C-alpha cells in the first residue's frame, strides 16, 4: 500500500468541512492504544493496526473523533479483500466494512446535528451527503449482517430519514428526498421508535410533501393519523408545537385544506398565540421557553412572507420575536428539568437571531433604526466563537443596505463580510448574488472595470449554484445594459481571490451563452431566459396581486435589483394587447413630458406555459407575459404604514396617484381617437354602470328594494360629469418606490365610468385619508388636482365647481357600500386572512361605516343624506 494515508485523511476531512486540527488528532491518538493510530496511517503497518484501533473505538467515541477513525479505517479497507485479506486478526472484511459505514454514517449525522444546533447548518451538507452514501453501502447487507431484533435496524433507518429531511430543507426539488425520509421514518416507527423527535420529524416531512399536488388530499389523512397517535407522546415538546403550527398553517393555505386536529387556524399569528398558550399552560416561562417562542415567531414570519407576502402579519410576528428574544438576554440559563427538548442557546446565538429579526423588519418597514439595531446585534454575535454560521452573510447584507445611502466605506465593509461568508463555505447562491450587487454598486461609484467583471462572475456563479433561480439572470440583464452603455468588458478578473469561472473549466454551453449575452449587452435574451426559468422551475415564489387574473411576482428578498419580475398567465392575444398598451402609454408619457416619477412596467417576453400549468380559469392560459417593474410597495401598504405609525402621512403619494390617474384617463381616451365626453359610452351609460354595481352590492347585503335604492342614488347624484375609461384605480394598483416614484399597475380596461368616480375609489377603498371634519375639503382639493391635470394636458372638462363635492360624496357612498359587501364578516374577523385587496380588512370596514355616517351627516345633497341614513339604519341595525 503506497498511498499517503495522512494526506488522504486530511483531504477527506477538509471536504466534509471538519477541521482536522492537531488538537483533534491528539484526542484521537490519545484514545487509541499507544501508537496504534499512527500505525494505522502508515501503509506498512496499517493492516495490522486496523483490528486494534477498530476494537478500541467502535461505538465508544464522540462523533468528531469517530468520523476521523472511521475514515482512516475505511481507507485501509477500501482496496478490498483481495488486497487486505478476507479475514485478519479475527475480523471479517465484509462485516467490518459494513459496520465502518454504519458507524461513520451515524457519527456524521450526529455531528452535523450538533453543528446545526449551534447555528452552523450551512457547513454540514457535505457530511449529510456522505452519510447518505454510507447508508447506500449498508442497506444491501443490513438483513444479512444485522440480527432481526437488533435496535440498529431501527436506528439507522430513522437516522437516514432525518438526514434526508435535513437535505430536503435546502433542496429546490425535495420531493424524492422527502418520500425517502417518510419511508425510513415510518419503518423506524413500526420498529418501535415513539420518541417526540420521531413524530416531529415525520410531521415536518408530511408538511413539506404537501407542496407536491400529487400527494394531496390523501396526505392530510396520514397527517391526521400521525397527530392522533403522537398526542400522548409529545407532551412538553416545544419542537412538536412548532412543527404542528407550521402544519396547521400549510393546511389553511392549501386548496385541499381542512382544519388539523380540530383546530381551524387561518394565520401564523393565531398559531403563535396557540403555541404561547400551550407553553404557558405547561408552566414553561424559562429562558429556554422564551427562546423557543422567539424562534417560532421569527420562523412564522418567514413562512407568512414566503406564502403570500403578508407584510403586516410578518411585522407583528417579528416584533414579538424581538421582544421575547431581548428578554432572553436578561435571563440566566436554567435547568428545565427535561420539560423542553431544546439545547441551551448561547447569548451569541440569541444576538444573532435578534440581528436577523431587525434585518427582516428593515426589509418590511424600511425603518433605518432597524438597520442600525441589526448591525449592532450581528457585530456583537460575530465576536463570539459560538456565533451562528450565517452571521457574516447577514452583516454583509446589512452593510450593503446602509451603503445605499452613498457610503463607499459601508459598501466595502459589506463585501468583506460577504467574502468571509463564502470563505467559511457558505454555498448559498443568494450570498453570491448579493456580493455581485455590491461589486456592481462599487463599479458605479468608482468606475473600476475589475469591479464590474467581479460582479458578473459572482452572478454567474450564483446561477451555476442554482440554475432554477431566476434572479442572477435578472441581475446579469441589468449589468449587460449598464456595461453596454459604458462600453465595459465583462472579461473575468485575473486577480487572486476572485472566482475562477472560465467556460473551459465547466464545459457548460449555457455559461458561455450567458457570458456572451452580458458581453454583447443582449438584455432581451437574458430576460427571456429569466422568464422561462421562472415559469418552468417550481417552486418559485408567488404573490397574488389584486385584480381579476392570477399575477405572480417573483419576490426579490435581498432587494438585489432595481426591478422585479412579474409573470401574468393569459392568452397569447391578450398578452400581445397588454404589451402594446404598455408601449403606447410609455410613448404617451414621453410625448407629453410626464414627470420622471411616473413609471410603468416594461414588457420583456412572452413565454409559453407548460401544459400542466395549474389554473382554475377556463379556458386555461397558454402564455405568460413577463414584465419588469420597479421594486416598491403598494400605495395601500404605504397607507397602512401611516395608520400603524410606521410612516408619514400618505397625502403626497395619494396626490401623485391622482395626477397619474388623470394622465392615464386622457391617454385611454386618445387611444380611442376621442376627447373626454365624446367616448362611445354615453354619460347615462357610465352612471348606469355604477348604479348596477350599487344594486348588486345592496342586494348581497340584504338591503330591501336594492333596485329602488340604486334609482334613488341616481336621482340625487349630479349627472353632468362626462364618462372616462375605467382602469380599476384602487390603492393596490399603484406601487411606490423607495425614492418616491410611482408605478401604475393593471392597465386592463374596465369600461367607462363617470369622471371623478375613480378618484373616490382610489381615496376611499383603502381609507387613504382620515375622516375628520376637515376632510371633505381635502377630498375636494384632490378632485381639483385631478381636473387641473386634465386641463394641463389640453383636455379641460367643464364641471361646475358646485357639482364636484356632491358628485364625489355620492361616489364615496357607493364605495362604502362596496367595502361593506366586499369585506364580509368572516374575512374581516381576522385582518390577516389574506393579502392584497383585503389587507387591513377590519380598519377598512370601520372606514366604510364612518363614510356612510359622514355622508348622512354632512353630504351636500339632502337626498344623499337621507339615502345614507336609511342604508346605515338597515346595515347597522
């Protein structure tokens, strides 16, 4: 045997991210009989030393030392019995080779679990994958070499099931791993594993499998049975409570969902409240219990954000996590007496979690104090040896956000932390994309071409790490446009320490094509590839916006880009029509010298949908229109922030939307070749359309004589206002960017409506203005702003000043009735039932009550006051 065994062993431990330090070698050597381990690493004496080391070590070492010994023994055995011998010193080669893999797999899994408990989960994937390979050696021989009654049968299958689950947590296509984990864990349970941990892991497997439509709805029956048989065995298990909470939430969001174990929970905040009650009922108020609650709140906030963009609920949960974890830092660790199955969590890990909480709060609220708090907490955590492994990556992200205010020093600090995260083995493609964004910003500040090249290479590496993630392609499209404008080459940098990602090394034609597109400034190809990837790679994040069609927004969690990708499933013809409308309005804004803050989505590509695209529409869509739009928050969210004290008054943003709405109305009218008042729809038709909607809403609310009610409304409403093309102008259809620009969404035509009707819709549907004594004049001023914008565009509309407020008030009454009907009692009971147009449902419903009351008390037209009073009397009675 001529191979250098010490070098081989060092290389193997390095590949596993196991630090093979002199101290670890000393601990292994000291445990084994004198000089036996050194002899095992010497090819001349390895075979004779193997039985001595193996007998002394088998099932007697901590996982770290066991991994080293097993690797060394396996290296000696690997040449096979023809070289080593079928039997030696009383050992059989086949049985020893089997048990070495069994022991090595278990030790790798145990050590990886310990590292994950310390917050170092990103470094353990090589260990878990090697453990799976070891069990592949074990499985064919298990029946022959393990006694039927041996506990080892149950143990190794259970460990493999858990390992498969660990790997599935960070795998884009996890279903094969999850099905294998389910089979292993069910085998272990049949072999008498009834531990709380077993039931917790199996429930998580079933919950994650529910993302595969092929598993539903039968999977819920298996989950119900599991919850029932686990109940007496998981008492006091905090991990079970967290897993059960996520399971309940997933079922509530599933189209096949029904309440789990009799508990109908529709929101993560409700789950968190149940968990608090469960822990408190067990009299668990220790530091460890608070850590569990803080982690659960953070976890549920992530789940809600990924599941549907419920920003308001996520913020609430993050604040709860912050309060609970902050209290933990003031408590001393105490013995829980085994009631809670959690390991003691260091202060450094708590500080790291608090840093992540603050960073996520900043993502949702943009509050600068959250960013300052995040940096402070994360820097405190980073100075501790027990810091979680993601702390450097989070610090890099935090400094990168702070650098957006213009600090080059912060930007360089961010890139240093991100590089440090990569150096410790962080394989997260998001890390590479964030780093690419940082180097791109640095290039824009300094003009240094090597920064541009590094940005491109890091984004390419991010795509290579996960080709199903569309964001690197979106980044590269931005880079390509900027590079082409400035004539910058995207050749890979040659300095040491930068990624060496030459095409020749990878022989991947797609990488070559991506680099070609960046080099030639071929944005169209890159966007087409990003859209195709988003449509065909599942799962991708989806957020259902308001409106009549399913629209999917690929959320950009790191805010890497100045734009985000939107996919709208539709027909080919409708996609072409929407593309043409966007181009027409963009040209109109240019031609009329529109302010720079008026933005539009940009149509990028039309992508053919897969035949199995899930949809409830008939006919099924066949094309996705991919468009790019600025990153921002809906005007509805801005209004909600103001009410929650997280932002300033929304009047300025509402005024911008009013001006933009006027410009869109004029453009839509010009498209038809007519002037306002000359539209195909007559004034009477436009008013009748509103009256018909009032009839429908009143009827659904049970108002007696709904048709007569609408006729009365029509008789007391000023009828001189001409019709304009409608576009569904509510506050969810306007996006506000960080720098105060505004994006108009959903330009789909909605028939003709009376002038000023959509002004009332924009203001009242999301309670954009408070109802105070002074607010009719404020609303009247917004109407005047709208009319001034029309006049500025050369389309003056002759409306008597005396008619403006009465018309607005009559339209506001219709919108109040719409809100009363649209926000049903069931939906309004929980403000987080859904997102989009129903966000803050309870507050909006209260606004509708107040609007009817104000119309009754102060409307300019006596007839409208009487009608509002009768509607209030019926609805409130």
